[in-house]
C-alpha cells in the first residue's frame, strides 16, 4: 500500500484540479496527513478557521478520493493548532464529549449582561450538586447560554473525570424517548439518564407541552436531584413564560437558581469582537471594531460570524480589513430573518408598561416616571433596531444624538447594578417581541 504521504499527495492533486492556485495555497499549504486508520483519515492544519473551510468545502472531495483509492467509506478528521500534540499523546482516542471542545470559562467574555449567570456557572462547576441545584440559565438565542452550559461540563469533566455526564437538547430527549418506546428499550433509556452525575440540557423549552416527555423528564429530574447530583438547564425564556410547561417541573426549576443573560452592552460587545478576532489570529482596526459593536447589538453569535467572515476576506484576498469589508460581512448577517420592531411599537409598549401615553414619551414632559420611560425606550430602540442615534432622536421631537447617547448609557449603567431595571427591560422586550 502507498505511504500516508503518497496517499495524501494523490488527494491534493485531485483537489488542485478544481480550485485556483491561490485558494489551494490558502487552505492546504500547511495541511498535512497525520494518521490513516481503518475508517478515518486524520489531517492537521494551523487554525480552527481553516479546519472549518477544509471540512465544509472539501470534505466530500476528500472522502470521495479515499473511496476511489480503497473502495470503502472513510471519515475525515481535521486537527487544528495544538490539538496535534494532544492527539499524538492520546493516540486515536475520541473524546466522549466532543460538544465541549472549545467551550470553557477562559474564553467567555464577561460583562454586566451575563456577569451573574457566569458567576453562578463557575460556582456550580466548582461544587457540583452542592450549590444552586438546579441551575437554570435563560435568555434569547445567541447570547452565550450554551457556552456557559458546556463550560460547566468541561470544568467538571476536568476535575471529576469519573463523573457520568450527559449533554443533550430538549428535543433530543423527546426523540430518544420516542425511539425507546418504539424499540421496547424504555428501561434502558431511563437508566441512561437517571444515573447521571451531571445532566446538561439545552433548550428545555422544547419539552414544554409534550405530556409523555415531561412525565419522563420529571422522574429523571427527581432521580438525579435526590441522588445529590447536578442539573443545569437552559431555555430562551423563564419558566413562568412557558405556558404549557408542567407545573411540577416549573416549581422544581424555580426552587433552584435562575440566571438570565441579556444582550451585551457596547463595552462587552467590543471586548467580544477583540477576543474573537484574537482567537482567529487577527487584530482588527479600532474603527472596524467600533463599527461592528455599534451595528450588531443583540447577538454574540452574529458577532462571531462577522469576525470569521473578515478573517476569510483577509486570508483569501490578502486585503486590509476596512469599514467597507465590514459592511460586506454584515449585510447578509445583521437582522436577517429577525423581527425588527418599529419605533412606534417600542414607544407604545414602553409607555404602556409605565402607564403613560406614547405622546408623553415623544414630548417634553419631564416628570421622573416619564423621563425614565423615555430613556428606556431609547435604549430598546438602539438595541432592537438598526436606527442611528440621530434617527432615534428624531422620534422624540427632535432630540439630538448626544441626548440619546446619554440616555442609553444611563440605562446601561443602571442595568449593571439594578435588578429591577433588568427585569423591566426584559419584560418590555418580551411585550415588544410578542407583537412580531
């Protein structure tokens, strides 16, 4: 049989026929074959970003080439950066928890919007089953709930390698339950989860309203909890807003610690952008960082996606990253498919919450209650729409952008220390989104 190097060279020759020399050098100049087992080719490249491109764009080509060479199916694994050292030490042993790869507390950017949830997650990770059980983390999509959930798992796995850990999504629990009923393996299914030392369930809202699933989860919850083992759950909203969630499950969740994550403020967004760029090996100009932070206001996952696109522009085009390239990166990401409330809706819902009329917020009334409602509505308008500070000011009888900015910063400061303000913003946001 040919050597591993010769096999890889044959595959590279096939890839090179279909792409430009520039693209070939960009993605494969430092990619080499590491190992070839009975059913898997292991490669190594310099960065996680390149790994994603190689697997996403060329994975099928590599697998097809392997099939042509050996007349059987092969999988492809790509190691990135220092992962090669770990692979060489451990041999070809696959992690039992691949979901946790890359998720830890060290690379989670902490700000006022997630500080409480982050602190609670660390406390649970350091003392599983002893504090805050269950821990329930909730908030909108893309704000870091899953990152915290998996970081807890990563820390506990590191400190307690003997622990039996389960990570799954709410709909996975339902699907496994259905499969166990269909195949007559219900007892095995119950034993699988009820004996866990750590249960990590993401998006628990998906079991809401499913009677059989909730019944099984209730007994699973009780078994783990009564054994003194840890449960961590996430959802996109608090239990009280899940109308079809079983009351028994709701009360057990509310008996633990509930921590919410909110959209990051501009300082936290700036830190996230710099952190994500550094992880991909680039340093973004300050004006680029500021532009991203000002235009992507409510979703950490979108921020990461834009930074990855900019990295691709730099590597493929060998071009300087400018505001122009940021605009290209953002145009297909920002607010795509999302409900963008109108200024009228935001002002109406804020006024209703404070028992005021929309005209009170738009006008010149200066009572304490009215002024606070006006500032909150400006903050929400900045975070829920793409309007500039000038455009927001025009919604309030021509207030200038400096007044708007001052109002937004005042609310952001209050959110750092005032839980009542956080609850107010969350409730008004929920009312606004319900009108989508």
